[in-house]
C-alpha cells in the first residue's frame, strides 16, 4: 500500500479519532444565488427558499454546494479573501494570510462550499477559483460576508437531513472547524449508513484517498460520488508525478468518485479526486491526487453520496 511521505505537527494533542462521519440523506437542488447580497446571505436565502418549496425543514441547517457552471461565471464585488500561510506564532502550525480585497469585480469560475451552523447561526466555508479584472486566475478562501454578488450565480446544492455540519473547537489544530454531527453528536466509524450518504471530516495527516476508500468499505458502499469538498493538504502529489512542494494549501474538489478498480464488481475500491489548489507562495495547481501521497493539512470536509 502506498505510504504517506509528509506530515504536519499541530500544537494540540493528536485525537485518536482520525475522521468524523455522520449518516445523512441528501436532496439535490439547482439554485440561483441572487445579486446584491453577500455570498453567505445569498446562499442562505436560496437554500431556505428551496427547502420550503420542496416541503423540507426550513430554514435549511446544512448543505454542500458547487458554485458556478461551465461557461456561466458570475461577477462579485466587493470581494475579499485570504490565502493559506505559514503560522506567525506557535499557537498554530499553519494559518491564513492577511486579508486581500479586489480593486475591481472578479468573475468566479468554480467553488465548493460547506454550509452549516456556527454558534446557532448560518455560516459557510468556501474555497474558490476566479479571474481578477486583468484576467489573471486566482484561488483562495473567500470571506463569506465580504464578497457580494453583482450578477445571478448558478449553483447546485445537496441539502443534508439527519446530519449536518457545525463549527466546533478542534483541540488538535487549535482551530474552530466544521464537523459532521448526527442527533447532536458526531458519528463514528461503526455507524451504519442506511441513509445513503455520509457527512465526513478528515483529520490532519490522514491520506485523503485512502481514508475515503476505507470509509466506503466500513459502511458497505461500493460506489460513491463526492459532493462538496473543501479542505487542505500538505502540499500535493498528483498521479502524473507532479509535486507541489510548498506545504500549506487551500484545496477544492472539482470531481470525486470512489469505485471498484477497473469497474469490476469484486475490484478493490479506488478513489479518484480531481482538485484545484493554491499554496502559500501563490502557486496554483490542478490534477488528480495520487493515492497514499496526500495527507490532510488541517481539515477536509465533504459528503460521500452512495450511488444507487
């Protein structure tokens, strides 16, 4: 089995549980985020309206989203973001850069979002890919109340029922992070998944692909699609041999599948995750993660939807 080649040491005690998981059911929706609102407000309003129209519990408490679609990027201004960065103090192993503000409108091309609750209020975590006013491509962590839509934005959402994401303190990393919860408590690897989906958070130094394969095996899932996908890796190694050496990244999943190798019913499960990322030097990279070579940096949150 491939072995991890890099790891990160965080300031807190290493948690025994290296992933958190909660079973859920999903409802997929096509949304339009309305202009004139911050990203957080636009997502909240669209999710609540869609849930109410479908007869689902409203307001919506949790979802994962994909913003934009090919050929339909949308303008945002004001627009503020932060980049991954080295830590300035021993309180954290890594941190965020100072805030950046776009001087002119940007065009968001792609983004993944985790939407949930923080101290009982809606909140979201968004990693995005956009073009600035000069047409230069950028990626980073969007500040959800400091980025405003100036045009309608298409989005796809997967509403979670029976589980959700809540921001909770994480002693290992000393950050407050989205964590999956079910019935008021985090799920565990021994829980069955009759609901057809798993809300997942991976802890530092766990390999992204191998962890998702193991979760599928543990829950009897033979095929799954990744929904959402917001996280960070310790640099990156792609399956074509390219290596991102700078170790602090912000990563978004463009597409993800877990399925038997070679399409054989009895084949070993293999995860294929296509990602985009930005590292702490500003370098951008796209590719398919190599199995066993990509440990989580701080966190990786996503939903695994079992294929029927």
